[in-house]
């Protein structure tokens, strides 16, 4: 069972607000990811990190930003939320070696609604 | 570039019937393939993965998938559907230098009593 946690699980906020979605993992994984999933659609990678102080944009363009100051923590921030940001955001992580080395583990997701 | 195609956005079966969810992949290198399940209002849970060992992969909850290189397929099966199997299923391939997952569009499985 994966140990990756996301907070908040559900969030409804007004347009223009700044929000941060938290993601933490206790597995010591080097790689972490953020995926975005609109209802009924596939997941798209928006950010990833190979380790501390490493962040890259994913396949899908996103106005959000991420940081990786600690191995276990990979928060996602929206400086000014808009209704178009309404979506589910899934955090994930993977290790390099070991039985789960090629497996990506997901958190339970953060559902964001911007009104 | 790697990609996956899931045939059928919605599959409906009766309880006790065979479950077959189709996934075809495209990859220029030997692929790592995954099936994930997503229950309503939850994140993704790994069902099983293929990493070039045995071609028949057994996963959790009675699911299994067979890697067929000649058909570029990795279909997910379960001999007897249970009501609790109702969920969305995603096929994915490990892609690119980033090592991230590239997902199919998902197949929603409904199970009728």
C-alpha cells in the first residue's frame, strides 16, 4: 500500500484566490508527479520532479507552479484561481530501484472547484 | 512516442460474467504497462503491471492481463464480475525520458445484478 497523501481532498474557492494543494509521501521516492484529470477524461501530466530542487513542466500546459524543497513534499500552487482550473489533481510518486521501482503510486486526489 | 488506446469508453456486464477491457499500446521500446482502477471520488489504485517478466500478469481482486507483443495488446480480464468491480479502469504505458505514465482515456465498467 502506497503512503502518499493529498490535502485538501475537496476545495471550493472563489475566483482570484490563491490556493496550494499539498502532497506528501513517506516512501523516500525521488520522483514525484502532478496529474490533472477533468471529469470523465484521461489523466494528463502537468508537473514532475526528479528530486529536491528539480521541477519540470509536463505534457499538458498548466498555470500552476510546483516546488520541491524536501524529498517528501511536492506542493502545487495556483496564484489566482479561475473556473477553468476546476478539475481533479492527482499527486504521484515513484522510486528508482526495488520492487516498486517502476510503479507509480497515486494519492487519493484533490478535487478543486473554482466558482 | 508511447501511447495507449482503450477500446470502449463504457463496458457493461452482468454479475458473474466475464470482464474484458481492451488496451492496445504503441511503443518503440519494450514497454512497461499498467492497469489502474479508480473508484468514485478516489485516486488511482494499481491493479497490475507488466515489466517484461511473465506475459500473463496476475493482479489484485482477481484481475489479470496478458501481454501480447504480436498484437500490441494488454487486455484486462476477470473470469467473474462482482458488483464491487464497478469503477473506471485506466491502461497506461511508462513513457518518455521523464518516466511518467501515459494514460488511455479510461473504460467505465458497470456491473448489473
